[in-house]
């Protein structure tokens, strides 16, 4: 790969690839390859600028020589690319966000007033429908406040204000959706086995097949050092399995014919054949992932309190708006000015972050936890951490490595 050095200091260098453009797949491949180099401590690749920022140890010339030998055509490097990469997700939502802001600016600057009014009326339909649904169900939710604010603004022919309110609401919805999908993506990446093909035992011998083609009852061969991708029962062989990823046990467990094995465990000795019993979403690992995904849908006590506050907040805003209308009517005698002031109260209160901040915080918390290897059973468990003072661990290997290591070197002097 040809590149240019853009900036460097001790232990850190930024290089730019000499190519017309860098795809998302190429950026993922380059970043994954850099992280496998022993002298590289940290690396990040930015596909838009075609730059790679590398923090390293050791000789600079060796790093540049190895970097010059990199090639996208090396098919072996494709296996290093993570199955779940957030780069494409971030690019998609960045483009949505930029497009939304740019289109808002174009409408405000270049669209004639009648066209802006027609567009605002069309875009207001979902918000008016939500408000009407709240009224029919006799619910005082923030959606009712949003719909009434937009409706009154359009009744007063203030289409710019209605458009601005809807823009803020759509912006909040986009950020919430982005945060949720990124949290799920982080969870999937942290729990991913990165296995797409397995050796399946057939009548004609062993055959390399895609993982998704394996069905319950098929026999799969796992060699030493291999990770088990499915749940099953050992058919042939005796092995030692590392189950630390599921049970926290640091010492491998002996398994023989007839014993059950679980996905995400690692074969430490020999090779064996197991018969798949649960595949896809039925595996133990998939259920753990589903458990954490469901935690995003659960409401923590603070979220339920936010719902109660929102139920009080909406009628209070209506009361304040009515008082404002009556006060301005008494002072000025102008219905138009009084209505303008009353609508201003609704509009100011409309883009309320009360119902948005709590679920987004929960989703970000569970997503960051999954990224660091911490799984929260529910949103309530995440909230309860604020009062935790002591953590008791009952699984060996949870905080220990389970491997011997040299801690001290003591030199003994020989007595003459």
C-alpha cells in the first residue's frame, strides 16, 4: 500500500493512503489488520479522509516497512474483518442527519411560502394523528402537547414555527433510533463468534459448509483451539473445554461422549465431533444476547417516574398556556396577541427531553456495558448500580486470568 505521512510524533503517526477513495470494507480491513500487529497499541482508520492514526511501540522503520506491504487483495485478511461493524451504521445515520439539516436549510432559504406551507401540512399528519389517538384514549402524553402545538401554529398560519417544531421532534427521534441501533450493534459485535464456516461430517467425509446451513442433528467437527458455534452433544472424542465465556470457570472442563457443549466455548485439547441440537436463535449464546436486547425494552424505575412526571407536566403546561392567554387578553384586549403568547408556551414546552433522555441513557448504558463485556439483565439492574458499594464475585475467572504469570524476580546470592 502506498501512503503519505501527514503527521507524527514519538509513538504516534498519521498516514494517508494514496488512493482515490476508501470504502467502508477497506477501512474495516485496514483497521483490523493494524490491530493484529504486535507493535501497534491502538489504531483507527477514517475512510472519509483515507487516514490511519496509529499508536505504536518499537522501531518506526519496521512499522513503515510492514505498512507498505499491506494489500487489500490479500484474501486471508478478509477473515479479520468483524462480522458486526458499526462503521456502515454510523455512515448511514450521519448522512441522514446531514441530509435532514441541509433540506431544512434549503426549504427555509429557497422554497416559496406557499410551497413551505403545503409541505408543513403534509408532514404534520403523523403528529396530529398521535395527538388525536391520545385524546381518544384519554391519555395526557407529550405526543398530545406536540400535536396541539403544531396544529395551533398552522391554524395561526405560522407554518415556519410548525415546521421548526416538527424538525426538532424528528431530530430527536433520529438520534434515539441511532443510539438504539448502535447499542444493539455493540452488543452483537462483543458477543459475535466471528465464525461463518464449519467442518460438517457427512457420508463422503468432512465438508466445509456455511454455518447457517447446519441443521439440528448434523455432526460438526471441532479441532484443537476451535470455538464451538452451536449447542450440541458430543458424539465422538474426549476433550477439555474452556467455558469461561459462559460460566466464568477458569479451569477447562472435561467432556466425553454424551456430554452437552454450548456455543462460545473453546476446545483446548484434541478434536471431537458433536451433534448439533440447537442452532440459530435457540443457542445459549443467542438467548443471552436476546436477554440483553430485551433489557433495552424494559423500563427502569426512573423511567416509570419520568412517565408519571410527563403525565403531570402536560396538564400543567395547558394550564399555564390558558392563564397566559387570559392574562394577555385582559392586558391588551387583542385575541391575536393573546393566542400568540399561549401558543408560545406550548411551543417552548413541546420539544421536551423528559421522555427522551431516560430511554436513551438506558440504551447507551447497556450498549457501552456490552462493548466492555458487561451484560445487564434489565434496565432496573443498571439503575441499581448507583447504590452499589461492594461487588461480590462467586465465579473463579471473572476477574482473574486463570493463567500463571511471573510477578517478581528474586535474585539469590550464593554463599561462599
